[in-house]
C-alpha cells in the first residue's frame, strides 16, 4: 500500500512522531519545473496507442520523478506539492543552511535529468519566511499548503528561468557567497525581484549535505484526512495502484485573490474558501486536485472526469464555476476547457500525487489568467457542449503558446432561463361539465406537490374522451411555473445537475 507517499515527507515524519509542524518558519523554497512531458505523452500515445502508450508513460514518469525526488530527500528537503509537471519543495533552516542544501539539490537534479535526454528542467530557489497551513474538509481531503512572499518569489524566478537553469534570489545568493558562480542577474522589471543564474564553483565541496532520509512507519488512520477520499478507498480496497490512462476530462482553473497570507487570519480564510471549493466540486462530482499559493494570486485546479466520469462533465464544471462565483466574496478569475488528459497517480517511489494533465489543462490555466475579475472564460469545445444551457458572449480569439492558430474564447454570463414551450392547444369557450371527482383528485395531488411531496398523476382513456380537455382545465401556465419552483427547491440540494433536464421535460408536457 502506497498511501504514505501522498503526503510531504516532513508531514509524514511529524505524524509518525506525533509532533506539529510550525505555522511560521524559515528556510528555502525550491520550485522545479520539468519540460517535455507533453510532447513525450503525445509521442507515446501516437506510436504505441492509448493503452500501451499509457503504460510506457507511467513507467517513464516513475523513473524521472524517482531520480529527482531522491536528490531532494538526500538534501533533507520535502516535496510539499505538485503543480502539473512541477514540484514545490521546502528545506528547513533549522536543519543546516537551507540555501546551501537547496542549491546543491538543484545542481544534483540538473545532473539527474541528463539521463532523460527528451526532458528538460528549470529550478528557482528563494529563501526567507513562510507560512505552513493545513486546510480543507477532512472528510474530503486536508491539503498541505506553503504560502508567503518567499514562495511567491519562486514563481517569479520560474518565469525567468530557461531549461537547464538554476536561479536563486538575492537572499539565497548572499548566503551562498563563493560556493557558486553568478553568470548573470535577471529581473522581469526594474522593481521586480532579482534572480541570479548560478553554476557550481570549482572550489565548492562536491557534496554539501549527506544526511539520509528518515525511515518512518505510517499510521493508516492518521493518514486518511490527507489523502483524497476516493483515492483512499481505492488504495485500501485491494484494487491496486492507479494506472496512468488517457481519459476525456474537463479542467476548471480558479484564481482567487483577497487573502493576506502574513495575517493571523489567513489560515482560517483560506480554509473556509477551500472547503467551499471542495463542497461545490463534490456536489457536481468534481475533484479539487491542486492548490498553489502566491501573493499575486493563488489558484485552484478542479477536474471533472479524473475520478468520476459523466457524459455531462462540461455542464457540471460550468455550473460549479457559476455557483462558486455566486457564493464567495473573494475576487475570482476562471477558465474552463475539455479534452483528453493524462489521468492517474504519478511521482516517485517515495512521493507521488494523483492528477490529470495535458495540453487542455495548460489552456484552462491560460484562460484563467486572461479572464477579468469575476469572469469565467470557456474554450470553444466547452462552449459547443453547453451553449444551449448557458448564456455566453463571444470574446476575441486568443493567441496561446504552443497553438498554431488563435483559440476561440467565450465569456460565461449565466445559466439559460428557458420558458416553457407550450404546444398549440384548442381554446375552450365553455366551462367543463362533470369530471368533479377527477378534478378533486388532481387538485389534491397538486396541493401536495406544492408542499414538496412529489406526486404522479396518470390520465388514461380512449381517444376522444376528453383527456386534453381535463388537462387544460387543471394545469394552466401558473401551475407549471409553480411546479418549476417546487422541483427546483426540492431537487437542487441532491440533484443539481438534473434540474435543467426536468425543466425541459416540464416544458414539453405542460
């Protein structure tokens, strides 16, 4: 059983030793981004087919991540989380110079990636103070979060880095001194953080840190809150490990702003928001896969189809996005795409995660970034699927890195409010005579329905005996509108995705 590999190494040690990790601490954050997996995925799928391609990809992913994570553990670091093909790692200052260990680890990782010539690696390191949070509903999943300006600086460095680079911020560079050679300084703007592109000094020790990873014994029940409930069930039911596969999915990316991560209230505010995201995602059978925190905006990645697939996953994602926008006070930007994604558990033998990755995931993130505050942008494929159920507006086509042609973009406005389409009915000038008993039964049942007690009325008779006349007498337009209100009130709590379908049905029969 590999449950313990879903937790950061330092969290696992803390649980095993019954100690708490500090909420505020100092050290070095390392962000390592692997490039080339998307091309490798497509190549394997085209050359070997979907099934064999997925098996070979899973094998190669394991080899790559195992090699890189071994270097992180060798230097005393922990993989806090995965962001697509990237990893966010943490090195505590209390365990020795975190700047030295993180940088030595980065050089070792660059050496290890050379064994995989089709892949590349870029690394950014920042040193300073961080916040360590644990947020989320324990019945769904508790998430380990690293936050603060130090973590945000690694994102700035990653944007400046190129494949093969090791970039360090000014604080880290000062700590390293002559242990590295500074090749050049880089900055996005004059007032932006500066990063030094560094290489190993010939006079620096060949190995700066040699501690071996601690061996811990995981406690199953203690691990449960930190593993997504569906993954936990799969791992503990004897079904074996998740295999990588290609599956149609929908990606929803949400950027959220408005939380000061240095404030004492930050953990509570973040916890409330993440629980809300999890609750809404679960209602539509989606899964919150990733959370990345930064001072200039943080984002959540919710996937529909990775752990539970439905034919209407696009519609579920759009409804979830609308509900989230309507129920939070934070500023949001959202992007939604759909396509075939690489789904499954991935990582090394000692640290892994469950995810859904692919070109459409990257596109969803770019749509999120392009969206204005409280705006939801849809890709053309998603729009085609949901256009009849939602109000949208066309946006200018957007040029996207890696796409030969600009992509079609639509803004989501709201859910379509459809009026009932009534069939042409005869006009009855005279009042109906008789049918007193039948009218009484029907009115009694409608009264119960208005109180929330579902009823079924069947009218059966030979042709020409007055079925349509009876229906016209008891079900005017105001009754159909009342039934809509009853259906929505009763059903939205348990069957939110079925409401529109029932409305269409009412429109036909009423």
